[in-house]
C-alpha cells in the first residue's frame, strides 16, 4: 500500500488574533496540502506545541510523529478517530488529542484514501497541579472545573439533561500515559479547547476524566450529580455518563491508582442513579456507523465505548478490565438501593418497587406540596414493594421517598401541580468575555497604534479594577478603577508608556466580599507599526478592479516575517515567508490559498514577525467577494431602489443629472428635485469593486 509522508513545521500558538486562544491554551489549525505523492519540505522550526490531533476525510488512516523540542523524532503513532457526537465536523474523522510534550515539527503519512487532512496543534501551559475536594457526603474527591481552570467563555451552549443516567461508558483519551500531575491538568484544558474549538462540540465531551495518579476531574459542566448529556458516544449520549481514562490503554495497563479512582467514581455515580453495576440495560441507538438509528442494543451498566460504536476505545487492555471493575464497583459503598419504579396514577393504586443490595428495613413516604405526610409504608428484606391507595389524595403535586438505613434514598414526584416557586436569585457576580483589541499594541512615532480597547461583561454591578503587570507580576499601570453596571462594558488605555515586552492585563470585579479576576496576555512591540490593508475587500476575478489587496507596514529592524491567510481558525494559505529589511514593506495577496482560488468570505491576513519577544502576530480582516450587488428599481417616479448589500449607487436621471450615493443593504430613495423623472438608469458597485448590471426605467 502506498504511503505519503508529509512534513509540517509547527506554527505559532501564542496570543494572536488568528489563532484560537482559551485562557492558558492556544490552538492553531492548519490544512495540510496532501500533494501528489511526494514529500513536502518542512519550514524552519521556530515555534512549538505540546498537543496534537488530526482530522481527515476518507476511508484511509493517518500516522503521525513529532520532533521533540531539542530532541529526536518520536515513533510513528496511528491516529485514533471518533465521529462527531455533538454534530461536530460532519464527514470529517475526528482524531483524539495526544499529549506530545514540547515539539517543534510533525510528520504525517497516509494509508489508503485520505482526501483532506487537518492538523490541530495546541500549546497548553503547564501550571500547578489542581486541588481535589469532595462536594458532599459520599462524593469522591473531584477536581471541579474551576480547579483545572476550564474556560467557560468558549462553551457554546447551556448543558442539556436526561431524565436519568442508565449506564456508564468508559473511554480512554488515546494520548500519552507519561505525564506529570501538573501536566495532567494541562491535558484536560487542552481537551476542552480541542473538543469545543476543534471538533465544534458544545463543551468538553466527557462527563469525567481520571488521570494516572487517580485524580478525578469534572468534565462537561452542568453538575457532577446531575444527568448532564455529554458528547462521548454518538447515538448513546442521552442517559449515559462518560468517563475517560487519561492515556492510551490499547497495550498499556491503567495504574492501580487510576483503577481505584475509577471504581470509586463509578460506584458513586451509579449509586446516585440507583443502577446495579452488574445489570444490563436495553438501549435504543440514536444512530452511528455501527448501530443504525432505532437499533435496540443490550449494554452492560458499565460498558466500554466500543460497545456503543465503531471505536477501539477504551483500548483492549482497559476494556478487558471492565468486568472486574464492575464487580469491584458492586462491592463498594454498600448498602445500595437499585431500580426504584413507580406505577399508577393519583386517584387509584400507586405501586412503589425497588431492590436492596442486602436484606434491610425500608420505608416509603409520600408528602404533599407543603411537606405534610399523606401516606407511608414499611417493610424489610431485599425487595421493596408497597402500594398507596390514593383515592382520597385529591389533586396536586406529591413527593415520594424510598429509604433504607445506610443506602442513598430515591425520590420523585407525582401529580401535575407546580412546586412552590423559589425566591428569585440575586444577581450573580461574574466577569466574562474579557478581550482586548488589538491584543498587540504597536506604538508608532506619530502616536498611532498605541490605543487598546478592552471589553468585558459583568453579571452584576461591581467595582472594576484593571492592572497591567510585568512578567514578574509587578503592577505597572492601573488604567481602570471605577464602578460599572451589569452588562457589557469597555475602556481604553494608552500602551505607549510601556517598553516593548509581554505583559498581563489583570481585570478584577469586586462586589462586597466577592471578587473575580480574569487575565489577558498582551504585547507591546514597536518592531512593526502602521499595519494596514488596502483595499479591505477584493474581487479577484481578473477584471483589473480590486483583484488584490496590499498589506503595508513599517519595520524598525530586519526580522523574519510570515503571512498566513486564516478562516475560522484554519490556515488556508501562506503567501509569504522570509526576511524583510527595516523600513516600509508591502505584501500583496491575490485571494488564493496554496495556489487555488478561495471561496467568497471573510479572512484574516495574519502577519507573524519574530523578534526579541519571540513570535508576535497581528491580523487584519479581508473580504473576498466575487458576486456583484443586486440593484432593483422599485419605483421610477420617486426613485426608490433596493440593494442586497452595501454599495455605491450611480444614478443618471433624464440623461443629464448624475447622482452618486452610498447606501446600506435594504430600501432607499435617491433625492431629486429637478422636475419629474422621465428616464432613469442606475448601477451599483460594492466595496470589492463588483458592478451590478445597469438597470433602466
């Protein structure tokens, strides 16, 4: 079978507009040119990443290896691929994210039919290991999302909830198993960013993750003890909870600490759901490549990902451990109450049934909306079975509880009444959507390029303080210290007083005893100034009008420069890379990417310079538009027209009066006071230079 080897130099993953950045994680996506069977030369390895994933189209497979920073090439690794349980990238095969360690290059080889290939490179900054804590009695020690610094601002949607959790699905992340405690948290942060910004899912896919040290992490938000619908098993997400072992367990064995933590987590979560870990469940598939939609599948209460779909997950070694894991789970945290059911309706007999793991006394209690007991039953044994004759109960909402000493109680409701409304919650202090535009200040001698606009959103009114800190944490400036109302807010500050360097903008919102702080990495760099693109919209159709755009700037010294064309975080072209001298420079872009014309849309021309600060990037938006505007004459007498996009309209009235007017999308009227309109012709030109057909009336 023919193999194609592709080489790729790592691209910048520092704080840049052209690359997705989420807190301590930066993501760069690049379309890999597959070529025609020849090796592609790698560019100079100036930058680095520590996590890598692949997406590809086609029935073939892809291998990869990375070049360790200041080291050697790794062994070849087969990219594992899953489908897209949140909708994701559709026909693309979504590879799992691998912790590569610091690397500066990657190579790829394909087997069989691979028509497109994308590389997702992440740099996830390693910080201190997080602290675990239990959130309630019987809850295992779990690192909450705040503990591993989940980025809530990139989450695409609020969590969805299932009526119940019916089974647990065990996964592996298919990445490296040789990581430190601090690196483990960095891996979780990287997985969140990759799942959301790479795969297009709503949040991190797993409900929980377990590292090799036995640390358990909260995954998808919404509550660790609630029935949050994850994105971990396509067609089987609703009513399941996904737990990912952090590592690749196709050949390696999960550590004892990892297995012990998995047992405790599964025992606790299944106990909340009142599911017997040794039971089986009949599940109707929502549809995937293994089980069509509507297919009825029998699954174990503790299943592997491969049981639900076309995957090798959680690896052969881990999968073979699951029956023994389930037996250990069944013996953990006894006694247990399993499968509570309620059959019947108010006004007639209502039967309550459940099963206990051991013979014990039990009670069933029914209370009304005010908490008054209206019925109760009791017994002893492993089988709970009691019927409430509810003829005299009347209407309303009732709460039932099945309880046994030492076991977690089961509870639910009957009836159609609404519960008493809780008091309205007080506004919650939050600070979100923190952003700076531009993220790189480039103060020029004429005073331009130094103003930075900072925006944020407050959940409640608060005193907001913004501090600019150096790399050691010393406060250099306090550009804001005032009370701001809830909602969206902005402020501006002048970065020209700072020397060139990398800084941190720390913004704190404080209300009473509560405070929340968010940070932004910012850069001041005078190596490049005066960056501008002209025109901002092009129509590269060969008509000689706005076929190209020119990127102009001034350099204070000779530096390496790279120009990338980026759309939706993906590099679709790299028209220039090389050294440029000090002084004015101009780079031209003709609307192509890797030699092929690009579709209409908005792109970011991203300029990367490498100077004493490392790799610094600036970006300007450019619109590619080859479609002419549509101009319609709605009424000749009053000169009313409509436009389907903003344009400059030239109108000739009665063959002697020429009127030029710029109008937005929609209906408009051309002013004309020189008598009646006998004849009119008009045409429109959009910002990209496209001309509409001349209309006449």
